[in-house]
C-alpha cells in the first residue's frame, strides 16, 4: 500500500491512514484426468525453476490464475525447485508523521490476506537434483502491517515524531495467510537428490503487525507529554492440508536422498505482533513543570492455523542424515515488544517527571495438527 505523510502544524490531529496492501489472488495448478498428454520440463543451471505460478499484489497480481498441467520435471542446479506456487499479499503502507506543537498521528496501512494456493498432481512426476531444490513449494503469505515513522532520527532507523504534546500512531494490522492444499493421486511421485531439498514444502504464513510510532516531546516553560503509538495485531496462519490417494489408484511417493531433506514439511505460522513505540519527554526552564512519557504497547502475535495430513497409499522415503520423513507444525507468532519510556525534567522549581513503559503483546496460540494415515509407509535413514 502507498505511504501517507502528515504535515507538521501548530495543532495537528490526524485520522489519516496509509494505504492498504493489494489483494493477492488464488493460485491453482491441477492435473487433468488420466490419459491426458503429459508435459516434460527439463532445466539446467542454478535457480532454474521448472514451473513458477505467482500472484504478487502491490506489484501486480490480485487475479485468479488457473492452470491444468501434468508435468514431468528433470532439474539440475542449486535452488532449482520443481514447482513453485505462491500467493503473496501486499504490505500496508507506512505513515510518516511530521509532528506539531500538539500532534496526534494516524495509523499505518493494513496488510492484506494471502490468497488460496492449490496443487493437484494426477500421475505427475517431479524430480530435482540440486541442493535446496524442493520438489514442490506451495505458499500463501499475508502482507505485513505498515509502520508509523517520524521525521526525526531517533535511536533506531525509524525516527520519531516531535511536539510538545505528541501521541504516536498505531501500526497497521498484518494480513492472514491463505489456505494451502496439495494433493497427490494416481501414482504421482516427487524425488529430490540434493541437501536441504524437501520433497514438498507447504506453508501458510500470517503477516507481521506494524510497529507503533516513536515520539519525542520537548519544551521550555511548558509541561510536556509524549505517548508512544501501539503496535498492531499480526495475521493468523491459514489452513494447510496435504492429501494423497483419494482416487484409490496407485501408490504416491515422496522420496529424498540428501541430508536435511525432509520428505514433507507442512506449516501454518502466525505473524509476529507489532512493537510499541518509544516515548521521550524533556522539560526545562523556571517554575513548576512536568514531563510525562508513556510508551506504546506491543500487540499479540498471530495464531497458527490447522494443519491436516490425510494420506492413503503414500510412501515416504528419506535416505540422508537428519532428513525427517514427515513434519507438521502449527506455530503461533511472538508477541510484539513494548516500547520504552524516558522522562527528564531539569526545571528550576517543582520538577516532576514520570516515565511509564509499555506492555508487551501476547504470543499467538498454536493450532491443531491432524493426522490420518492409511496404507502409508515412512522410512528414514534407509541407504
């Protein structure tokens, strides 16, 4: 999403928000019925992907892409995945706040949810030979929430807004990860020969929450108040599902030969919560003055979604070291860190300074992982 800028003024109350990220479209690749003509894909060289289907919002995308393909890939080279299907949503825009004598900032833009991603292989065969060359990669990723940034360079790169009474803006919400579904039927197979070359990698990842704005309040002969902006909530991970053998024909195989090359890795991961903004208030002069700084709070991490493995007539074989047969995770995102507060009053007279730190966000909950295995074998460490 596009950024927004709040110009400075003597009194500046803004409910402006930066633009939201663009919607990500669905991505689908499905095999045709039995007996249809097969396609052969042969590539050579590093990072030479056999088939890449992507919907990337922000720089294009937002539509629905449907393909009907049966593919046979023979790949050689590092990072040369057999199939890559991705729906990646745009992140929310950042809000730039210039501050003012009395200033209340708006908010960062919200990240949009990732689209649905589906792969259905009917008697399809994928083979890769290089390191870090997965047979199948299917991902849906939500956009991250926009940050609130100030015009003054603070302790970090984000900067801080400036005023006598200043309230930082809230970050934008993170987008949810979309549903991911992969199916292997009618004797479909995936083979990888390299290290860290997973047979199938399925992921739905929520976008991180935006960070709240930092503020800096400074005045002579006036009380000063600085309130840091709150971080925002992260997106949840979506449902991730793997199915095999639903048509009852043939045995499906996932096999890897390299070290650290898991047969199937299915994950739903919540995004990390946005961090609260820092607050600093400095007062100096003559008389009874006060400096009050209240930091912004972090928000909660996204929850992991449901992960389901429903396998019939499936054989998983890994022969490398530390290569697991099947790994399924539902992982909640970490909570956002709280902002810090600093208040200094060097007045000559009755001087009062109060600094209140923010509260950290809660971590996201992990989701449910479901297994159903029928006529399925998993063998690891078999030379």
